């Protein structure tokens, strides 16, 4: 696994988790606590997976795509 990617993935997951808890507690208080917890966990994991695959991988194996010369 690329450790450089985790510099971006972990903060994204933390931001999503904090935002999810904030929004669910303030705007959707009628949702049961267990459901709020499951929504927060799901959102955090999905955002982590998406961020892991969408952030570019930097490495020596990567060919620079600069276009035709």
C-alpha cells in the first residue's frame, strides 16, 4: 500500500466523519442513534475508499503523461 496516499485519505475520512456527526446531530435529530452511527461509519469508509482510488499515485513506476513533443 502506498503510504503517500494515506496523507490525503486519513484527513478526508476524519473530515467526513466530523461533518457527518455534526449534520446528523443538528439537522436530523429524529434519526435513531444506532442509525446515525451506522451512517457515519458507512460514509467514512466509502469516502476513504474513494479518496484512496481517486488521488493520484506518485511513484517511480508512473510514466509522466505530458503529451506529444
